[in-house]
C-alpha cells in the first residue's frame, strides 16, 4: 500500500481519535480497516502476550510472526507453544537467510560482539521487510515510556522503514498496566521476566537488571544502543508523518 492511499491527514485523524482509546478498541480499528492485510510481529515480550490475548478475542486469524534470529532464549521459543495451546494462535517463525553457523562463518565470528547494529539489521530488520510484503499494516507492542524513540511514535502512524501503516495499541500503557492485565487474565508470559529480565531479546545482548534500574537497561548493556532498529522512526521525504 502506498502512502497516497492513506494520506497524512487520515493517519493523523485516526491517531488523534484513538489517542485515549483502549488497546482493544485500537485493535478493533486495525482489524476493521486492514484485516486480512494486517499482521503482527512479536518477540513474545509481556506486552506482545497481552496483545495476543486480545487478538484471540477480537480476530484470532490475524497472522502473527516472530523474528527467529537464532539467538533467542529457549524460554522465548517455548512460550510460542504455550501461546498456541492457550489461544490456538500459531506464531510463525520468520528466519534470516543464513543460519547462525553460516552467518558467523561468513563474518569470522559473532557480529553481536563488535557490530550489534549490523547483526540486528541482518537478522531482524531485513527479515521483517520480507515478512510484511503484501500487508497494509502491522501491529507492534511498543510503549511510549520505554525509549526516547518510542516516545515519538503515534498510536497510528506511517512506517516509512517498512512502507506500511504501523499501529501501536499499547503505546499509552505503562509497565503496571501490562502486568495488571497479565495477572487479571492469567496471560502466559516468559518465565525470564521473573528472573530479572524485564525486557528480553537475543540472549547474547540481554542481561539481568537490578532493582530500580531502567527496564531496558539490560538490552545491549554497557552501550548507548537501546533499539534493534525495528522501531526507530524514519520519516518519508516530503511527509510530516
């Protein structure tokens, strides 16, 4: 879908109208306007599991996929089966062209040690670009209070990086909102969250955090990097979106 089909004004109006809407109402908007050309990427974080619970009630046939980089924790991979058993939603694994063994052989070892941005680009951004081809919109589970990049997102926005509409149902939630929902609805979640991992990505670049530390301080710890690149906002030339 080209931006001309959804003008800046239309997206801004949708963003404003949904600013105070519940995540469920935002998901209903997404399903009404974009399904079946609506998809979702999930890393099986707590937020993503909340959205999967909601989708199971609103439209369980939305295609959901996980970017299986080859470096994910086993606990993350195991959660996929728990989600399937609970909600009858089978999350598809989307993998890079090269296996971990092939990738590390090509680069003379793991890139995550000295070129993490390139590793994320090759094993997350590129596979996502291929996975969303043919779709008009995608759902993400970001929250505005997680990073400065995410703070600049809209509930509904044009995603120039992937050339489709991006919808963020949990953008205005905070950590307490997420965990209140999980407890109330008995949502399956990654057990690593109970072991000092509030934000979980690939195991080489995810570390435990101490009480009181920022919840994403364990991601690429010791560096300024806080995003893998999927949610870094790019603006289309000539557009205010």
